[in-house]
C-alpha cells in the first residue's frame, strides 16, 4: 500500500509531494520546516502512546500492522515443535496472555531477588554479579565481541562502561532545574518500585539512596556521549595478562568463563578510567548498599515481564516523566516489539517475502550506483583536498559493501528454545543465555562475517559500519515517504537519495573518515588535509551549538557532529545525482513546484514530526542525531542550491552569508 500512495497525493500523480503536508502561509526562507511540514504536523497530533511521532514512526506503524498479521497467523495455528513458527507464535501468545502474566506477577523474580539479599560477603556478591551480567540487566559494565578496529577482519572481545539506569551521566551530575526535577522523580520512582515488591517506605528509601550513591559514583567517571565519539580514545587493546595486572581486584577468569569465553589472549578496554572506577566501587562500597543496588538492577531490568502493576509503574517514570509519553502502547504492539527483538530476522524473512517487491531492490541498486558516482564527482570538486587524498577517498567509496533489503543468509534460531511452560521471566533468562552463547560461538576468535546484518529487514532505518565499510538499507525504509516507485526523480533523490548519500557520507564524517577502505583505523589523509577537514567540520559544530531547542537548552554540536555532516553531505551528493539523472530529460514544473523545489520538499518531509518537550530534552543530551526540525532548518541554510530553488535572500531569517556556510563534500 505504502509504495503506491503517491496516487493519493493531492498534487499531480507521480509528484510524490503531498500538498496537504505543507503550510504555504509560511515563507520558505522564514521557516522551511514549517513551510514543508506544517500541514503534516497539524494533521498528525501526538497520540498519547507516543512521545514523538514522525515519518519514520508512521512507516514503522504500517510495518508493525503488517507484521502483526503475519505473527497472529502463526500464533493462532498449530506449529511443529521447535519450528520457527512455533517460536514466534508461542512468544507472541505469552506476551499477550495478560491473565497469566498478572497471576505470575513478581513471583518468578523473587527467588533471584532474595538470593541477592542472602549474599553474605564480597566474593559471593561479585560472583553473583558475574553470573548475572550476561542476562542483559546492565549491572556495572558490559562486554561483547565485535570487529577489531585495528585489524577489521578479526573479532575482538571488548569491555566497556555502563551501569546507569538513566543511560546518560548528565542525569546524575548536572544541576540545572530540568535535570534536578528528573533526578528527584527518579528517586521517587525507585522507592515506589521497591514498595511494590513489599518493602516498607523506610527500607525502600534506604535502597534508593544506595542506588543513587553507586550510580552517581559510576556516572562521575563514565565518559559523556560526546567523549564516546572519540574513536581512538575509546580503544585500548592489551593482552589478557596485562588486563589482569592493570585491572586487578576483579576475578576476570570467572567473569569471562560465565560468558563461555576461555583461552582469552587479548581484550579491548574501551574506557579504562571507568572500568577501574567500577572495580573500586565493587571492592569498597558497603555490602548492604551493593545488595540494594543489585536488587534494583534486577527489578529495573525485568519490569516488562513482571505483570501490569510493575510495568505500569515503570512506564510512569520512563515513559511519562522522562519522555512525555502519556499512555503505554497497546499490548499487541509491545508483543510484536518483543518478538521482533528476539526473533527479528525470522520475522523479517516473512516480511520481505510478502511486502518487498524485487523491483524495489533493483531500483535501489540503481540509485546507490548513481549516488556513488555523484560522491566521486563531489570529491573531485573539493579544492581543500590534495590529489593523493582524493584518490584514496575514491578507493574507499568504490570499496563500499552495499546491502539492500534483506540478508542473503538468514540468522539461525535452531538452538533457541521457546518453552511456553515457563514464565516470561524465566524464558527471557534463557533467551539471554542463548544470545551470549551464539555470539561467542559465531564470533569469538573468528573472522568478521561481512554478511551479518546489524538491523532487521523490517527496520525503518539505515546504517554505515566503518569496520566493514558497508552501507545498509533494510526493506522497511524502502517505502513512502522515503521511496516511491510511482514518483519521479525529484522526489526519490530528495528522500531516499539523501538517505543513501547520508550513509555514504558517514564513511567520511568525523569518525568514519578515520577508517580506510578495509575498515581499519588508519590515517589515509595526506599531510594537512585532515586539519582542513576539521576546520570545516568545526564550523558545523559551532553553528549547531548556537541553536536553542528549548528555553535555556542548546543543541550539542559536538555530539551531533557526525550526523550533521552526513545530512550535509547527503544533500549535496543526492542533489548532484538528481541533476545528473535528469540532465538529458529535465522534469517539468508540477503544481507550481519546480523539480528542485520538490527535491528539498521531499527531504524535509522525511523529518516531519511532533514531539514532546520531555523527549526533546532527552534527545538533545543523549542522541547523536539533531532533532527533526533542525535536520531541516539547520542543514538547508548551508546548501547553495536550496537558496537558488526558493529565491532565499539576505532579507530572509534563515539566510546565512555564503562565506559563513559549511562547505564539506
């Protein structure tokens, strides 16, 4: 349905642009976001179950409805025991069975909860931490296996910071009014959750103070989201023996053995100061405080499978207060999300068979090829790059590994057991152990599998991976308003074309540019070129730092630098590819809109959204992407062709003098 909805537009057939999504009472040079998306924003008010709803979410809703039908067909029938159908159907039915979930309530977790209280000494406490770390509850730090950025063909075990229930250190260390309000609400939430488990107010308050003491101590040393973007500063490969010497005071043999890793020879410690701090916390904090905190991590990480009372209380804080979401999603959506989370590629295989036409993939391959040619041309035009750097940049571009739609090899779920006789709490423990085992079996001391997908086919998104130098566009995003087989090139290059160019530019943003065509962290730039590049990217940082997204809250240009560069490059690359594609057969004016105008309108339409102030605040301090409004109003004033398309002059509020505009790629 979504592929053909251009026929429903109030504009000309094949234009792609829906005129009712615009607000032509606002001049393009005054507020292009409102001009292009004001109608959509007015016609799509936030539903109570959303803290943000935009074009991405609209497509995801369509996908979820389609996936629901596929899953419910399986869930309502008889399936062969051990088959993928049985696993999908049984997990969905278990998530939907509210009567059973509420009857079980907190009981399935209580043995583990009481076991923590019974831990009598530090050694047994740390052993418990180790045994349960691989259940995904986020105790204090985490480990995983992925490509070694200095030897991208091989996988490497890594250990990195974690331990924060709120996910971001700013919530623990900042003292502005909004953050203090959230922190106080979090404290009340912790007390409430412990009381729901049976603690009296005094005990629950003591436990809350323990949680805040430990998590604040963790947060103070953890790196910020911006600091984590420094690739080189977050890589510290060493031998296993060096790890045990430099990070003494923690039983590393026991830790890795619990995750099925033995004979370890080397490891990457992402954030040394944070890991040393975590070990010190485990070794010096009062035992009762540690028990309190570990009980909290167990409760917080399990809240979604302990019945409605706990889940609703959890939502009151994380949904309402932290995000501004007024209602939980209906149970069927949460159930579909759960199945997608556990058996995503199995669901994806069904999805693409029914909803992803082969011609969509062929058209995307053509678009990607045209965008690669355009980026090559853009590289040639950069006067600030030396010839040798241009050659290596084009070598990297030509080495892109392109993934479109769905994987050629589907994930194997044969060793995963979905036993519906167990409680959901027990089942999720089994699923976590299966996932850890699978990762170790497939990756530990193994070459990197370049054919692995890091998103499911039904995901409405795309990505670039620097260590495999790949760009990936799942089937889920290849539909309106990103991609429309019935629309002309002005629309498709402005929408999915910019998405393609965006992901390509990630190979040359502040992080991706540090990796060579093989995916290794390697300075391939000629002397002086990297400094010229940083000078231009800093202009982007400075511009976004001045954007006030809410009163007193400014955008973080350093955190969003990579995504802003990618938007900038994506626009330039896609516009040039669009002009190349229509050079011999120029497109006509439609509904009074030139092809160039339709290109930029299509781009803006991708970012149409409504969002709560709470979610704006949360994203601004934690998300490497700029808010939707500023991916339009912050990006377009740096694109010369946008000025020409809409006749924007120095008399317009969005005007930036040419010499002050960002100019990269």
